[in-house]
C-alpha cells in the first residue's frame, strides 16, 4: 500500500508539471486528497467525505451519467473515456477518442460529445454505440466552430454548447442549422446546464486568464462574478439574460497553484432544481432562486461535475487529473443524463 501511495503522489506531481507547463517554475498542485463536506441541509450531510477514487491522470473533464448510473469522464491525454460503474469501480469505456471535453445522451441513448479531430476540426457528434457514429454540427454561418467547450442535450435532442474563449452559446437543432442563441460582447462563458423543466438555461462566465493569485479589484474587468440564467423559448432561443447567483470568491488555491479564475467551470442540477457550480472555491451550491447554500471543498481545483451512481445520489467531481465521489442527500435530476 505504501508503494502504491507513493506512486500516485509521484504521478500526480509529474502530471502537474505537464499540465501547468512550468517544469518547477511555479508551485506544484497538492496531491489529490479527501476533504470533508459541510452540512448543507437537503444536499449533503456534514462530515461526508469527498473521496478520491481516481488519481494520477493528466486532465479529466466532461462527466456524465449513463442510464444505469455509470459515470463517464474524459481522460484527455490518454485519448480515452473512462468510467466508474454503479459499484464505484473505475475502468475504460472507450479508447482512441478525440475530444469529449463535454458529453451528453440523446433520447435514443446515443453518446454526444465535443470532437477535436486530427487535423484540427471542432465538431459536435455521436460517438457511441458503435455503428451510430455521425456528425451533428460542424459549423456556424459557414465557418468551423472555434472550439466547443461544454454542452447540454435537451429533451428535443437539441444541443446547447459554449465556445471556448468567447461569450457565445450555440444551439444545434435536430435536422436544422445551428443558430446563435446568446452572445456576450466581453465575458467568456464556460459551463452550461438546463433546469429540470428546461425553462431556464444556466451559463457560467469565467475570467479568461488563469493566475496564481487573483485581486478582487480586477473582478469588474475580468468578469465571472455571477452565474447567469436565461429563459428558454419554445423554439430553443433564449431571452431575459440576468444575474442568477453571486459566486463565493476566492483569490488563491492551496500551494499557490496557477489555475485560479473568477467565475465557474462545469455546472449540473439536482432533482429539486438546485444548481451546482465547479469553482476555485470548490463546488458551490445554489437554490433554484439563486441563494448560495454552501460550498463543498475539493483538494484540487474542480473542472466539472455530474450526479451518477445508484438513484443518482453520488456527486462525482473531476479535478485536474483526479475523480472524486460524494454520497449525497440530494438526487441528481433523472429526466436527463445531466
């Protein structure tokens, strides 16, 4: 056991050098370790462990639940989609995949992902089950996407997705052209999620530049102070852009890791309509009205999250090469994969 522990720590540190590209010039991120959740009534019982179940990977993202409760996640550097079965056992789901920084399922049970092919070509497509592979969207107004980042699939099999480095949300309608449904002239958008009734779309602005330490004075300039909400119209377009919730702001992470941004990364919702945001402070939980209910600490800066497991009562968190699980009081929404 001691040798295994040492190997995991060494792998984590080596991965950190690769991930941050500084080769010792900046502090390394701490090893992935368990933390303890605070008591958030109806959400998580105080004292619950935020437990590391996978570590030593270089980058993890895109978590989503399969119908049987299996969690899928993207293992970027190994070009594979990993899985954690309902009993908590990790393994490989698909190998030799390009993209999958975000995943979802349509009404036919097909796996939809972002695709980043070689040579570079950014698309949205179906990659599973075998034989169903197809491209759903590859351009907007005749030009290739600049880089799909996160996505959510609605009950009509339409796909809302954000573009890396911009404030744009596009909507890929089944059998129709991709349309732009939202664009902010200044702020960058990362995560995206739908309310359980699909009447509200949540988007997570995030400051553009990752730093070791943030300054609150820069918040108005860099953006990422609020989680946003927009009303979904019957045709899939969006109206009434507004501030939904104000984030708990932190200005640095343990060990001074250079991966801190204002705002949020991935988002998910539970069956009661609460919204969960992966942020530098941890997993921030908001009521359906936008009230901050509490923050679940994570030893690594979290990228994304999803409910999975039996009855969708396990919250899985992916964070800089690690996967965590948190037994919850809340249940994830069961009407969609995420």
